[in-house]
C-alpha cells in the first residue's frame, strides 16, 4: 500500500510563552509545490524556538528539553510556559496530504482555569477526542523517530551523542514501531509465568498431600508398633458394670482416635499401680488437716456433753446473767427509780420498796441543791465510791493495809483516818446536804442487802456460770465434720471423761490426741504430685464411687491390648488405603508435571525465537544507518585529520561513533561545531533510511548552524536538497548570510522557499 505523506500547512498557538491568550500566533506554511523550505529568521529571542516547542508539544505531548527537576525541592510543570497560568494553552495544526486532504489537530493544556492545580491535557483530531498514541499511529511516526529523524533541537542537539553506547543502541532500535514483537514476547512471558505458577501450585499441593499421607502412614505404623504386633486376638473382659464406657465395649468404635480411647485406660492402670501410695497420701493429708484443725472445734467436741448441759439450762443462765448485770449496777452505786425488776429475782417487796423510796428521796433532794452544793456532793459521792471499791479490794488482799491509796503514805489506822476526813468534809456542808448524805448511806445499805441476795444466788450457781465462761464461745460450733474426719483415721472418740470442765485438762488431752495423730502417719514409697492426687481422686470417685479397690494393673493392661488389637486391624487397612492414594496422586502429579513442563519448554523455544527476531530486527535497524552516517558525516564535518567520515560500530546493541582506525568514541575528541555536524549527519541518516516511511516527511532544524563553519553549512544545504524529495524542511537561523545560502540553494534545486521573519511577527503582537 502506498504511504500517505503529510506536510504542515498551518500552525497556531496561544497563551504560550510570549504569545497571549487573546492574540494567538498564526503561521501559514503552505506552498504550491510538494517540496518546500521554510526559513525562520530574525535575531535570537523572537520566538523561533517557541515555534518548534509548540510543534513538539502538539505532536508528542511533551518538550524533551524541558527540565522539571531544577528546584532543590519540588518540581516544575508546563504551567510556567503559560503567558497566563490561569488560562489554558492552546495549540492547533493543519496537516495536508498530497491529495489536499486536511487533518486538523488541536491540543490544550490547562493548569488552573477550572480552579484545580491538576494538569488537563486534551487532544482532538478533526474535532474528535483522541490521544498522542492515536495521532502518532495516524501519522506513522514514533517518539524516537521524531527525536532522531525529524527534529533536532538547539538545546538537545547533542543529547544522542551524550548517551551511553547501549542507550544509543536502544534509541535507534526504537525508531520504528516494533512493539508488536515486544507485545508477543510479553504475552509469551506472561503465559510462561502462569504455567510456572500453575506447576508450582501443583508441586506445592502434591508435596503437602504427600507429606500429610506419609505422616499418617508413619503415625499408623508407630501405633501398630505401640499397640503390639501379635496376630492373636485378646479375650474380651468387661471391667465396669455400673456404667458403659467406650473403652469397655466389646465392639470398639475405631472411628474415634486411638489416643482418646486409650487415655482413660492408661490413667486407670497408673492409678491401680499407685493405689497404695494414693491411699496412704490421702490418709496423711487427713492427718495433716486434723493437726491444723481449729482448736475451738476440738474444744466443742471434747466438752460436748457440757455444752449439751448448758443448752438445757439456757433459761437459768439467762436469769443468772441478768442477776449478774443487776449486781454489777448495785456494786457501782447505780440505783434505778424503778426497782420492780428485782421481783423476778426473788427479792422481797419490803427490800425493794425501801430501796425505791430512798432512791426517790435522794433524787428529789439532789434537784434542790445549788451549783456549789451540787459540785461538792459529786465530790463526796465519788469519794464514797472510791473508798467502797478500795475497801473491797483490800478485803481480797489485793492491796496493802493501812496505806493511803492516793499518796501511798502509811497510816496506823487507815479506816479511822478516812472517817475523820469524812467528818471534816461534812462540816462544810449544808443541812440539805447532811440529809442527802444520810439518805445515800441508807440507800447504799439497802442496795447492799439486795446485793447480798444476788451474790448468794450467783454463788449457788457458780459451777454453771464457770462452765458458761469456758464454753460460751464454742457452744454453737458444728463438730460433725471434725468427728467424721477423726473416725476416718481411726480415732473413735475425743470426749472429756470427768465431771469437771477445765481448760488445762482440755489442753493436755488435745496435745495427746495430736501426738497420737502424728504417729499414725503412713509411709509412702512414691510421692505423688498434687495433680496426680486430684486425677486419681476423680478416677476413684467416677469409676469406683470412692469406695472399692480398683482392678489390678494386669486387667487394664489386657484392656489396652484388646483395644490396640482392634485399632491395629484398622490401622493396617488405613495404611493400605493411604499408600494406594499416595500412588494415585503421584501418577496424577507426574502426568501434570510432564504436561506443563512440555508446554513451558515449547513456550521457551517460541519465546527465544521472538527474542532472537527482536534482536535481529533491532540490529538490522542499527546496521542500516552505518553507511549513511559515514557518508553524511564525511560531507558535513570535513574532518580530514581523522579521516573521511565517522564510522558507526554496532555490537551487542551498542553504538560507538569513532573515526576510522580509532578505538575511542568521537564525543570527547571533536569540537562543538563538529559534534553539531555529526548530530545533523545522524538526523539525515535516520531520516533518509526511516523518515520517508513515516507520514511526516519533514525535517525540523532549530538553529544548529551557529556552531558550524561555512563549508559545513554549504555541505548540509547540498545534502538537504538532495534528500528532500517531496518533503518539507523548517529551519531557523539568526544569520542572514546562512538564511540567504539556504534560500539560494533550495531555489536553485527547484524547491519552494518561504521566509518568515520572527522579529516582525513578535513586534506585531
């Protein structure tokens, strides 16, 4: 199919660099003929490079020479190129093919007109939304072809030569769109990756199942070994008839795990083996518990018949307690106006009435006393109580006789001295106080008469009161548990045998009992742990109700052998099934492994062929440039000291540009003008070999002539006229002489020439 070529007919852009949004720059490049030259002249700084940047940005969506990373922090974007950052930058271009068909392309970059800082990059082709890839496919060019075979930038003219050898090779190899090969390679690699992943999963699944089955087989074999290898079936023997247990059934449920079924039997066997130790330790624990038992419980148990007697005489004791309370009040000189309570204690009405009358008279007189008399009376009363208490204690021989209780001075007759002091104290009292004193003496005498009756009653019941004093704190304690525990260790009774209740006797009897208990401790051959004791206790209670002796260890061993035989038969069947299953899985895995491995090997062969084809294709692309570069560089740079032209050595996807008979690259050897000449040679070589296969049959040259000499400029002009054919050339220069040279040469060769003075356009804006 014949290739369609496109030339730029018209270009416009607005809000880009010096061009405002309201006054777009518009350029008309149309010429009558197909081959044309457009010269952009004028001094530096009037928009020549701006025009080329607009074309590059419109066609590729970016400007190669733009540096985003100049800031120490952060980065720049294309918004800094906008004349007004708040408005979009707009670019439009019209392409015309040989038949006159127009393709209108627009690109718009917006960095803030919509109120957001995000980049909005839109492209339309003939009014329809599109993208850069579709535009490049339409015009049949790639980004690398644009950079190496269509456009040479003033700022990036040496970028290709500055690259490393391998990077040069990669850029040249990507001039043509051979992505279809890479896509096939990617698909093949992804398919291979999926197959490998699937195979790895199969391997992993097989390994896990193989490991699990082997572990099951080993475990079953160990169980068989543990359960015994005898082929004789043991006789069934039932051990427990009070309840039915899984391990004691004749038909064993082998679906349950062997360990769960055999565990209680092994525990019972161990319990049977340690039964004597268990019982002895259990007995000793009872002894320890009894030794540490609260003594009050022992006291209540020891004197339980006395406690029974106390409870039988509870009412009498309550009465005696009230009598004791009343006696204590009388001893303290506390007289209640209501003395009728004494009647219940057997006191005569005469004695009660007398005390009651005296108490009423005393209280009546006390109310008549003044403050001084009342205070003095309190002193006298306190003195009387003190002397009364002192006298009673002296009678008990607790205090030394004829010694003053206040100052400790010895007196020949203490009682006489007290009476003298009392008379002296009474002389300072009033008649009312004298009367009160006499009444109180009579009151005390009447109270003492009643007190003697109380004391006689208390003395008659002294044994009962003493018994209460000893046992009152323990009479309500429950001793049933203590009595039970004593019987469990063989102590039949712990009880007082005499008719008297004495703490000394109890203490002696308790010490004898505790000594007896300590001697009863049993010898244990093995010390069982606390956990063992709890476990054995549970077993004893569960299977034997905590009463009878367990079966012999041999009985449990026979039970273990019986269960083991049942499981052995099942285990052998399981082993056979597991081995058969493992064999079947291994066969399936081998088939799957062969299948996937064969597919992967086939893919690797195909993949290697595609990679080799890609490498061959890339190498062919690179090799095709060797002769043109050699010829064009020889004509342009005129480098006679180093030979006629620059030789492109291509090996291992690397491109080294060097003079003939030299081993080093020319980048560090040639001058700036010669390097620019070499860059133009590469541009022409790529364009000559591959550019004409592109829909963009054009060359864009942004002022590279300022660094090359006159001879090189003439040679370049000759080459352009020779290679242009039906193409379009845009070239910028700030030198009138070179602009005229280009104009003359192209007109001489029969091409249309159009000159645009950028300074005039700039000043007209």
